[in-house]
C-alpha cells in the first residue's frame, strides 16, 4: 500500500480517506472509512489548544495515533503512516 491508495477530500482539508474503504451514510452524509484526520488537541485543564492529534477513525472506534506540537510534524507522521498502511 502507498499514498496512491489514499485520497484527499475537498470538504475536509485535514483528512485522508482510503479509496477502497467502506462507504457509510450517517445523518445524510456519506463518508468512506477508514480515514485519517488531523485535529487540534484541546487541554481542558489549561483551557488551551496544545498541539495536534493524528487520529484514525474506523467504523466502530476512533484511535489517536500520535500527538505532536506542530501541524508540520503531524502531516509528516500522517504521510508516513499512510505509506505503511
């Protein structure tokens, strides 16, 4: 598997979906699973955003793969993860 097996949807700028993923319809929106998403990591104790989290979302669970301090490091990790899977 390589990066060519993943696509980048236009409506979610920090997400990638598998081209051969399972398409599900939820609340009127169609989405292919699994997908990788990069989001801000919010610390509720401090009340601030602390870094970025790379998450893999599947049909039945959501898993945080890695938490980084900058968006560039999160993108680098996401691309290396997509090359391996």
